[in-house]
């Protein structure tokens, strides 16, 4: 994730616990889930393994934008916002299969292209 500010890269490396992934349905209803299987990919993308998505998958396939929130070990929060692509084959999917725990199905890879980054109310990107 080289295109993100260095402070954000450092925070991402020191994240702790699950992240929260949020999407919005076509009816305007928000949906938020905890995710553990998430990694950076390339310069500006986060990949979340679709292990047990239902509403989240439907929202992404319908064109929802999304947000991913995480905490650092120091309990500082960061939020990524961006657009999704959904992969059931190809480089992003193949990469996800290398780090997603084998005990989970890894049906697909949801890739969030980071367009904005916040820490609290401060916009960092």
C-alpha cells in the first residue's frame, strides 16, 4: 500500500483485532461486519476474503462503496473509504487464497480501492 501516507502504512502494520467492514444496500440500509481475513494488495487496495458474506456480497455486487475501520495496538482508529471490485478468479483472488486460513471457504476476494483515509475527523488522504 505504497501510495498511502507513511503514517497510515505504519498504523496498518500495527493493527490489532478484527476490522469492521461497512457497505450499503440498494435500499439505503447500512451493513457492518467484523472481518479478520484482510490484507493489503498493491499500492492502494485492501482485500477482504469473502468467507461468510451474504448481505455484504449482495451490497458489493450491487455497486456499494465501502469503509473499513481498524484499531492500532495504541487504540487509535483509522478508516479507509473507497470502491469495491469482487473477484472469483485472477491475481487478487489467487493472492487471497495464499493467506486466508484454510478452515474458511474463501469464496471470493472483495477488493476495496482506497480513495480516502481518516483518523478520527482528520482526513489523511
